[in-house]
C-alpha cells in the first residue's frame, strides 16, 4: 500500500503502522497473500505509513490482517516517526471498500475556490489515575470546544518522542508527574472544519492514548497559561457519570473512562 503523504505540522511525525504476527494464535500459521512476507509466527508482516484519514486498524484490515491488541508505541526523533505496533492474525477484509463522506463542522461555509488544507496531527493523551481519581482537563476558549472536558495531552513537538510528550503535556496542563505508562489505544477522527486560526482544514487527528499513574497527586495547576487548557481537576468515580466530553471523540472518552 502506498501512502499519500499527508501534510503535517512543521516537524510533525510520520505515523507508521506495523503488524506483528501473534505467536500461537488461531490464524497465525501463515500470512499467504501478504506480498513479500513469509508466514513466520512472531514476524513483522506489515510496515506502512498511515494514509490521510485512515484508522490504523482499518489499514490493517485492508491488508488482510486483524488487530488483536496494541503491542507498543515507538518513536524516532530523526526522521520524526511514531510507530504503532499491533499484534495481528490473518483474517481482515471485513471493513469492505465503502467509505462514508467526510463529516464537516455544523454551519461550515467555504468561500468560492477555497479548498480545505489536508492536515494530519499526531497527539498523545494520558488516562491518568491516582488515589484521588481520574485527571481531566477543561478546554479553553482558544479551542473549538470551550468548557468541554478531556484527557491531558496534546501534539508532539518537532523531534519529540511520544512518552516524553505525554510527560510534558501532563505537567503543562496539570502540574502532575506520572509513571507506569502503558499504551492503551490509538483512536482517530477525520473531519473538515476551521482551525482556531480560521483556516479551513481537512483534519486527521491521530490520538495515542496511554494509561498512567500519578503516585503523588496534588491540586492541579495549569502551567501553560493562555493555552488550550482552562483548568484541570481530579474526578472521583462517582463524579464521572456524564461529564461534557469534547465532542470530537466523546464516545471513545466515555468508553475509556468507564473501562
């Protein structure tokens, strides 16, 4: 599969999807039909750049592979890459070739001749827990979802590795230190809308979510004043019934929070 080379922020990371054949799992006896790959259990059977607007598990499915679990998140500074490693078995193809149109923001109007700018952004987020509960951050009026709540996190700086980015983002948005990072999930969204700058964008959000633990929780403080985070807070389990999550991935957030 040939990648389309999505546009990224300056210094933004390319996203590589890697499939590793599960050892001993049903369907792991070979990978016939995957060009150039031998049917060896535990072998890397796919390595390809993520196309614009495509979800990693959809890409695997198109390649005749089914994701079993997210194995690891690796990063490289030069060239700047984020590698999503999945354990896979044979048996994809269920998603089919039909894709729905790209959704757009309500009320979006494009000027005559205006074409949305294709933009892929890789960001990291932390499902951070402590004895005080779950850490959530509230969007500021610099975002398109002021007042909504989400996970601490944000985009990678040029050359920054995913785990380093998560430590930085959690500190900037809440003043907390975390450890015990484990890759939890990769989720994507694709829509057309306007960035806070006013530019129309065909936007592909690639979100890498980690679970993390805060051993010494404190009252959260936003250090990145004037940024996209208005405030942050610890939420006890009985306070998580129905927080107003940011709409772009509210369903995934609810699933993660209540898992």
